[in-house]
């Protein structure tokens, strides 16, 4: 490999000398070596850049795969929840409606109250708070204060 580099450097030095860039062969050789080293450095930097780019792409790809997996897991979970809800709705719609029964104590109290009302035989009198009077029975001025009251 060193022979290839030295041949390349000598050819480059010769072209530099022919084109008038270098005045003597030693100067041409120095400039040729500098050019070769610069190109080698650029190649090394390009290689490093490519490696970094590959690492970056692989990290992005891994991250994207993780996100896709998490989204798929959430979708699967959501689908299973939807299926469960639909099956519960189906079960509820297939069952006959159940009449809500009051507890035995409240039924017994209601029956006792009815019997007592029947025994007493009293009619309940209407009470003004229960709404047995109309708006014309009481004027609004008596209910609300609208400023100075004249005696």
C-alpha cells in the first residue's frame, strides 16, 4: 500500500511541477504529500460521518419500532376493552328487565301508613305551601320589597 501512495505522490508531484504550481521537485513532492494527506483526512472524516449517520439511523429505527410496538399494544388493549363492553351490552340486552323492588321495611312502613290513614278517615287539608292557590290570590308586592314603603 505504501508503494501505491509513493507512486501516487510522485505522479502528483510531477503534474504539479509541469503545471507550474511547484518550482522544484522537492517542493512538488511536499505539496503532493500534503494533498494526499488532506484527501486521506477527508476520507477518514467522511467515514466517521457515515458511521455516525448509520448509528443515528439505527437509533431512530429502534425508537420507531418501540413506538410502533407500544401503539399496537394500546390498540390491542383498546380492542379487547371494546369487545368486553360489547359483550356486556349484549348480555344486558338479552336479559329480561328486572323490576326494582323496594326493601321490605319501606313497603311495610308504607302499608302501615295507609292503614293508619284509612283508620283516621281524615282528609288532608290543603296547605298554601303545597301549591293549592293561584297567583291572583297573593299579590307580588306583598311578597317582595320594592323600595320605600309608604305608610
